[in-house]
């Protein structure tokens, strides 16, 4: 997981894409600074990089994951904005932002941990 850890108001948070000024400061401090690396989710059996939720949902379905439809996940009462998947044989739940552009490395690593042999996070 790449990013910058920020401590603000007693809370530590990982900021995946730091502002340009923070990135520039980090690049200047690091020897041979290379900039921010983007991450991608790789489906290892097919060698395909996941580029949409439709593609991801097909791959997860093949592994036994089902789309979880609840009021919160479907954007009902209480807000949400999440897409969730669950496995009947497990208590695991994968929660993803509804907007694929907000799909980040934290979500990718969550999928990898719950499907170790099927996915991997790579630098692009």
C-alpha cells in the first residue's frame, strides 16, 4: 500500500494519493524519487487486469461470491453508495465504493486477502 500517513485531530489515516505539494516533497526527499505508483488488481488465473465492476463481479461469482443486496448496499435508507459481495460458506464481506473511479488499493488488498490464489495487486 502506497501513500502518506497523516495524523490529524488524534486520528491516523492513510492518504493514497497525496496532494501534489506532498508528493513533490516526498520525491525530493527520496533518492531518485519516482512519483506516485498506481495500483491495479490482477486476476492471476487469466492474467487480466480488472478494469470494471462487471469484470470483477464475473470473476468473484466464479469463486462463489454473490452480490449482497441490502438497503444500505443498494443505496437505500441510510445512504451507502457501496457494492457488497458475500460468500455463503464464509462470514466475509467485500465492500466496494459504487463508483469504480473510487476503487483504490485498500479495496484491492481486501479482495486479495479474501481470495489469495485468485488475485494480486500490481504496480502499473
